[in-house]
């Protein structure tokens, strides 16, 4: 690459922009210009210069450590509550499956009993009809006996 990084680039072709795009481009250019000016003001740091140490008091560190411990405990408790909830959900799901099986078994029994009830009703109606027929025969026989004078 023969060009230097600091050499200007070839001008960009003209593009028509909307007013909002022009404003945004202008703001971006101003930010870049301000950034480049502040970079020139900074003095270069030597390789041997130590990074600035963060000044943190022992109390601040202890408070941070305590907050971290509390957060860890809260996460542990949350996991325990979640595991407990999952166990209860699994138990209730098992109960629901068992209840569905019992319901299906009871439904079959109910269907069978309804069939028996219907057949018993039919039999009852048949027996009532036969009883009425027997009564009528007995009444006719009694009338015939009365007519014979016996």
C-alpha cells in the first residue's frame, strides 16, 4: 500500500440527500472533527507509563463484596424455588394423568351401566305389557266362569 493513512481520499461522487440526511451527515462530521481535535491535544503516553490505578476504599470494596454475596444467595434461592416449583408441577401433572385415566375408566363403566339401564327399562316395559295381557285373560276367564254359573 503506497498511500499514507493521512493522505486525503478521492472526493466522493455527488449524491442527492434529503434534508434530514444532510443534517445527520453534518452532525457526524462535527463529531468526527471534534474527536480529531481532542486527539491532537493528548500527549502520547510512553510504553513505560503505568495505567492509572483505581482508588477504591476498603469499605466500598466490602460493600460491593456483600452485594455480590447477596446476589449469589438470591440466585441460589431462586433456583431452589424454581426446582421446587418444577417438582410440584411434575407431581400435579402426574396426578392429572392419573385422574384422566380414572375418568376414562369411569366413563366406560358409566356407558356400560347406561346400557344396562336401557335394557332393564325395555324389559320392564315388556313385563308390564305381558302383565296387562295376563290380567285381560284372567278377566275374560272369570267372566266366562261367571257366565257358566260356577
